[in-house]
C-alpha cells in the first residue's frame, strides 16, 4: 500500500490521476493539495473538490496552494484545459469544505503523522512542494519519495524543449529536483507513450456511471488540443503515469540519471537537463521513466473508470 499526497492542478489529466488514485487498492490517498497551474489556484481547488464530490470522497482533506509560481506570473493552460481548467463536462458543485490551512501545512501535518511513509506525487508546477521544503526543512528527511510529472528529454509542449509544469515554475522545479529526496521523474517522453487509443475512448463512452461519463467528456475536450502536428496514434495522458507507476512499476522502463532544471535560458527556462549518458559524471539523483506498457496503462484507466459502477 502506497500512502500518498497528490499535489495537482486539475487539469484533465490530473483529474484522471486523481480518479486512478481513488480507484486503486494499492494507493492510500491521505490528502490532496492544489496548485496554480492549468488554471488559477482558486479554480484548481474547486476542480479537485468537484472531482472528490463526484466520487463521494469528501472525507479526503484538501488544501489550496500558493496563488502564483515562486517568482513569475502564472502562464495559461487555457488552450489545452479550457476556461474552467476541466472543460468538456459538468462536474458537481463541491459540497464539503476545504481545509483552513494552506497546502504546505496540510503536507506538514500528513508527513509529521506518517514519517518516512508518504510519497508526494506532483502533477502540476512544483510551487507548493518548494514552499513546503522552505517552510519545513526539518521534514525533508521524513518524505519517503517524490514522483513528479514534469520535464522532458529533447521534447517540449510549451516551447520546443520545455514542458508545461517545469516551464510554469522553473525555480520551484529546480529546488525540488535538487532537494536530495528520493525522486522518480515522469517526463513528457513517457507521458507521450501513455495513450488512450480510439477504441479505449469508445469503451469509456459505453460505461454508464457518472465518473465514466465525466472522463468521456473530459477526454473528448482534451483530445481537441492534439492536432495532426503531434503525429500521435492516441491521446496521451501525462499525469496518470505517476499513479500508474506506483501501482505497478514493472510496467515502466527507466534509467537513473542526474537531472536539473534550467532557469535562466532565454529560450529554455524550465527545460529539464537529463544527463542520460552521464556526460557530467554527476551522481544520478532521479529514476527517470522513459517507456510504459501502453496496453496495460489503457486497461488500468478503463478498469478504474468502470469500478465506479459498483460504488
Ligand atoms: C502537464 O501540463 C499540464 O497541462 C498537464 O496537466 C500536465 O501536468 C503536461 O505538460
Ligand atoms: Ca497537471
């Protein structure tokens, strides 16, 4: 059983990561923290609360994160995620309160109560985690591990070589990656392989429960942003790679690499520098995921969505 905190910015693929975390018997979701990313902080909080309401998971504590990245203005995720951050479906109005403490303090509370047991999963910009490490340096050694969706080796989705989560808050990503906490990094390379094919999306459309119907609408909207330039057979679901890896790491292939983040480049701020061939001779600080068993991944998502018929 993996105890986790999910730090997310829903976001279509964040939403599916959250659904996967609730579904899996291998994951124990102790708390959700939300970041400013795909939408502003108040909207990503609302979106996560709507999803928890939809899944009848109101007892999971949820707290809002910082309004902005550490030193920059928020960049917009509207072109991919729409004006609500979760366009494509109508989610229920949240029917429970969020925590009155900020994300950093909810993280601190959970880590203090469960030392060395909790994996922090980050599927948005790393702002909340960087702030947590600054405010609570004494708890750094009590985090079991981090798994982060972000960066890319030679690929980007914001600029030619930058990925959205790292581009949105490069300084935070750099702090977190270099913090010395056991780290698994899921970059765009693996995310681009984690695809739903058309037949998988049809299968989800055929499942008649409210979670499946929401996922069907969400994936239809999200699919609009991947035009022919992407040259992909299916629809890549980035953020769920993190939870999928926790569920069964044997379905992924990876390499230990030294990773850092460029923060100053005119064209490359937010680029992850993944030293695949150990050119710098620096000790690897991350297990970087490069490939995933696509058929297994798609079945996992479909099974997760189906499971809500019995709930
Ligand atoms: C990442 O950026 C966001 O748009 C997605 O939710 C994902 O976390 C992909 O680059
Ligand atoms: Ca995200």
